[in-house]
C-alpha cells in the first residue's frame, strides 16, 4: 500500500502575506512600470540615496544607452507598447506580448504623432525587460540600506520561521515516541507545506536560517542521532553551496534523501523535510540555455538580512554585496550565474517566471513537476490556508485548477482558513465563521477582500471556512511578538484537528 501521509496543512502564500515587507503586488508593479515610462520617480522618494540613484541609472542609462543591455532588455520597445494604451493591466500586457511572440508578429504603434513598427525580436526584448523590471523593483522594495532588508520589517517573518522550526522539532520527538518509523513519510514529512505564489524568496530564506540554527545546535533523537531539518522544493534544483568559495554543484534536500539517511541499518543522523513549492518560479533561478537544467542561487553567505538570496543583478548598485564566484561570472557580470552542470553562463533573462497570461503556456518542465506536486498537496490536504493569496479573479485557469485539485477531497471534511486584511475590521473578532462571514460580505465596502472570500466560499463549504481580517503578520502576533499558541491555532486549530498539535497520523 502506498504511503498515505501528506502534509495536513497547506499554506498558500500570496502577495498579501508579504505586503508589510514592502514588496509590491502585481497591480502596483504595472503602475510603477508606467511611472518609469513617464519619467516619474516619485515612488523612490523615501529610498536610500544610493539605491535611488542605482535604480534611476538602470532605467535611464543602462537599459537605454548600454549597447548590449538595451538590446536584450528593450525598455524603449516596452515604453512604445505601453504608450499606445497606458490603461493596460499586467495580465493584458503579458497576454498581448505572448500572443505576438507566439504568432511571430510585430507590433505597429501609433504614439506621439507617428507610427513605429516593432519587429517580433523587439517584442521579445520588451517582455524580457518587463520581467527584469519586476525583479529589480521587488529587490529594491525590500532594501533599506544597499544589500540589506529592513530588520524591523523582517522580524515577524523570522520569528514565525523560528516557531515553525521549533514545532517541527517537537513533532519529531512526539512522532518518535509514538513509534512512527523514521524512514517513512509518517515520521519525516512536516505536517505543514507552503506553496508560494510569490517570486520572492524571503520566507524561504528565513526558514533556511531558522533551520540552520537548529541544525548547528541540534536536538538529539533515539540512539543519540542528531535531527536535521530541510526543505523540499518538489523538484531537483542545483545551486552552489552557501558560504563556500567553490562553485561545486550543491543540491537542495529532497524526500528521497530522508529514505536513505534515516535508514535503520546505517544510523548517522535523522532528517525531516517540509515541502515548499514555487509553482510560479523564484527570483534568482535559471533554466540553463545550454543543458536545460533548473538551477538557482541562495547567495554567497549566511546573512539573514542580506538580499543576496534574490540572486545577482544586472546592476551592481542594486545588489551591492554580490560576489561573482567563478572566473567566467566575473568576466561577464550583468547578473551572470554559471551553470554548475555544464559551465554555461546564464543571465537574468533565463529566469523562468510564470506570469499571468492567457496565451498558451510554454511548458517549463521543472515548473510542471512542481505544479503536479502542488495538485497532490492540495488534493491530500486536510486544511488549506489562504495566507494573503487571493484566487486571481481574472484567471479562471487558476480557479479551475484549484477546483479539480480538491475535487477528490471530501468537501465535508476539507477545512479552510482565509487570512486577509481589512483596515475597518482588523480590530474585530479573531475569526469570522458562518453567518458572520455572510454579514461581512454584505456590509463591507472592501471589494477585493469580499471577492476573495466569495471565491473561496465557492470552492469550500461555508461551514468549513474561517476568516481573519487582521492580515499578515498580525494574525500570529501578540504584543509585538509572534506567539507560538497563535501559530498553532493558525495551522492546527482544534476545531479542525480534534487532537490539536502534534497531529495524530493514523
Ligand atoms: Zn547547463
């Protein structure tokens, strides 16, 4: 019989969850691209001077005057396209670019009193530029001092990561005491999984750091074996080791290692893994243009606040601490990352990000694999948390994918938590249920939150849904600190899991 154990709680992590970090949502990103196009840099007003200048230089000098960069990332072409209709939203813009590229068609633009024809090569350049701008804007948004995130903003996410790590340690102890075999999923698989629809690696980086602190000072299990905690990305991703000068290949952990390492015949240490998936891709990752492998970087050193985890930038000033590791990377710069498999140089435009588009998606095999894993996680979950993730209303594909993923799940049993933010309700009761949800939907003037809740209630049974309007990170904070009891209530509420934490795996 196949092992039937899956993470009981699946967290869908979206833009709303990272807003307090300064990261922009899609809607804001397109507004910023339009502002850049209008030479309006008012959004940089409160930014550090060095960062402000570096960003301005990128969009007014590097992407315009640099011979190589301006051809690859065609900002001028992007501006021409946007100028024909500044009301475009991101979804429409990407769909339009993809349609033209798929059909091998150019674009005839009438603006500033004349027409200009852009050949399809320039449409491709415009799309690359749009993705580059999104990446650079997000990297910029989290930087306080050049190269570093704001420690105050990041603190709640770090505390959350510490508590999640602690819970997975406790789980290991309880599961061992109950006699769950350590080479089975029942023991080694975390009871929570994260599916991030964001491209930013901030939560991941905090979890990595919290895990590392545990692993460096580990808990001991049966037979004096050290416990080690890792993350599984749902596909094999190669990188190079953090804190190492070598560019030797290095892999993220995965489930198959748990089987080997936890083997009773060869006791050395005990590992557990949690699933953390990025079905839309992650900043800093690349598909190697030569060998086709999926690679990424987590930066050069263990520094919790460093932005290096976003990967190298085409602009030195926007990733000031980045050190190129190999000779070829140092030679080519401009965001170069050497493929640890074949040695080919990859660039930011090799970054596979899934954008909202109605055009036929080019299949990117590692991301397809992650999507399959995501479907399985959803299908086998007992409790799904929408953490700042709103089903995109204009993307029916996403909603239908969700519907089919959970179709095999008993709807009467599948529980759901929605965390959203409403200024007017943030001080109200902790959880809205049943009629209170209906009342909120009727009374609230916050259209986007109401739509998000309605969408979720379309998929789940209303009596299995609870809603918090306190937003992230307040939903798990008390007196300015992340509280363990609140995290447990968020992930493993007694109303959904009778036994509470730690869960019982029958
Ligand atoms: Zn390669």
